[in-house]
C-alpha cells in the first residue's frame, strides 16, 4: 500500500491537459498540488456521482481525456456507473476512472466500507464489461505504468490500494486555501465550462 499524497503526486506528474474531477477525501490534497483550470471539485453535490459527472464530460468532449479521482466509498454508492460506461454504444475512450481504495468512508469518520478486504473493484469492473483495468499497491509501479495507461484509449479503471487516512469532509468557502473550493458548486461548473470552451 502507498499513501494518498504519493498517489496524487504521481497522477499530477503524468497529467498534461486532461480534465480532473476530484471528490471527497482526495479533493483538498489534489487542490494542494494542482491549480489547473481543468481541475473540478465534485463537492457540495450528491456523494457518489463524481464518476457520472466525469463520464458526462467525456461524452460531451471526446477530444479531452477525463480523469476521475473517486473514493471507494463513493464508488460503492454508484456502482451502476460501471455498467453505464460499458453499455454505451460508442465507448468513452477518453474516460479514466481512478478508485482510491483505503477501505473506509474516510471523510465521515473512517467507517469500514461494506465487504472490506473481500471486495474487489477490479473484479467488479471486469464483470461490468471493462476491458481495461489495472490495480496498484505501490508508488513505483504506478509511476512506471501511468503514462502508458493514459496513452491508451479507455474506458479504463485504475484501482489504487491506499493506506488509511484521516481527511475531514471537504467544504466550499470563499476564503478556502484551495482555489477550486472557493466558488460555489454552480460557480465551479461554470468555470470548468468556460475553461473547456477555450480549449
């Protein structure tokens, strides 16, 4: 296992001009290492729908790669998204779904997720019809593989086995230290749309 900060540093290192949708426990740490106009905080909306939102962007802008940084708790709340991704008549080849798995609902107090160690997101993705899926338990392997994964057409699920962490619930505030958490959710969505329109 590796820690969340190591994982996000590696993703930021390999990121170029992709849209990045972050949610829950990875939102603030991502905003502390990235200040890109195509960063989007899926905070202040229904928990579990960051992957749906990212998929919508990927379908609307097939020319832009979309990386969703999802939590395992959030992914469990909307497993149907995996079936939606693979049921599309025209696959979203620009969609890359990262599941940051630390075995808990981190932002609500680290309650264990159902299934615990017996649950496999990689197995579920395969069963849902994903043809491309990867699992990483250490930083070196992720760093070595990520550029080639992102160079290939998706849709792709990347399961990251992370150590338990203690991130408090993310919130929005005009004075927030992280830039993409300063606007309202509607404001953030408007900013992302404007940034995409100038691409």
